[in-house]
C-alpha cells in the first residue's frame, strides 16, 4: 500500500463519524381488559379466562419527543393439531407514527376476544415497540397466561381389530390379550357421544413397543397416528390405522389413545397386546 493510499484511508476514517447506538425513549405501555360497560382492569400477566376485549396503549413520557413509528402486536401460543406441540402464531398487529405534538399522541389498540388477536384459555404475548430506520428505542412484552378450569373428562370406548393374513379377526379393547400373527392390518376406533370430539378436540393413537437389535441391545419405540372423524347416529368416532410393522413378532405392544382439548388431556386409555412365541 503506497503512502498516498494510506493517507486517503486515514482521512476518510477521521471524517466519517461513528454511528451512535439508537437512543432509548422513556415510554410506558399499559394493557387492560375492557368489559361491555367499558370498565378497564389492568392486565399484566396471569389472569383468568379472557372473554372481554383487551385494550393497550403506549405513551411517550417526554412531551418534546419527536413522533416515531410504533407497533402493538400479539403472538398466540397455540397447540399444533398434527404434533400436539406448542406453535407460535402471529395475531393482531397495528403500526403507525405517533408521539407528542402529532395527530396521534399515543399508540392505542383494542383487541377482541375470540379473534386472531387472542383466544380464551390460550396464552399469548402482547409486544409493543417504538422504532425507526435507525433502530428500536423502546420495547416491552406482556406475557398473558390464562388460567381456565380444566375441562371435564371425555367418556369414550376404544377397540382394535387385528386382521391376520389367515384366520379369524381378533378384537382387543382394554384387556391384555393375545394378538394374531402375521398381520394383514390393524384398525382401531374410538367412539363417544361427546360433541367436543368434533369441536376442537384432537384424538391420537400411539403404538409403543421395544425394538431389539442384533447385538442384544434394545430401545423403546413409539409411533403416533391421527385418525379420520366419522359420525354414526348420535355417536362420533375416530378411526385409526396402524402400520403392521409396529407389531413385531414375539413382542408386547401397547396402543395408547388420547384426546386433547387445548392443552388439557380429557381422555386416555391403553389397549395392551401380547404375542407369545414358542421355544
């Protein structure tokens, strides 16, 4: 690098000011439940079942602060129907410029219960930010945890039809029983008169067995399946088909059925099968 080039680089470095970190803005974010009578009760975290609307506002403390872009949004914590695991879903979101001396002094958002903003008995976050192109000046998150009464247990019955490649079918319900081998198919059904089964409840079946390796070691295995809903008169049901590979020779296999409503398990039942092998 020649002397002139080094001189130019040094001059540019001295002439270019370092970018300062975004300043922090002193602000306050408040949320509360709003009843039909417009009575507002503070909302800061744990609460009961939310059926009223929720109103939030962000206020800048300094009356001389310039307007900035603000955002109020929610993130819902749902249960994925396919996996039964928690899934974060974007909810309501509102962004606009606001601040002292502007047409909109405060950032305000009213969210209705039961909409994409939030659901009763479902946890969610309320997130507020103040920012612009240079960065974020204020952020606050209120984690709303709803405590709801546990739903009543669901009354249901289950049975599994083990169809062998040859011979008679064997139907097993709650008792421990011998299953045929080799299998052509395994079809199970869960039936109930409880209408919750078709109104948001999720039914699953899980086969559980021990997998043995050639070296004599073993490990527990489990495979889950979801089912197909059907109606038969006043009864509702879920049919489930299991891969016959889940029922290895000379192995005890349990099928555990569950029904979940939100984050609550309202039904559990096990069908235990055995397969005895001779010497």
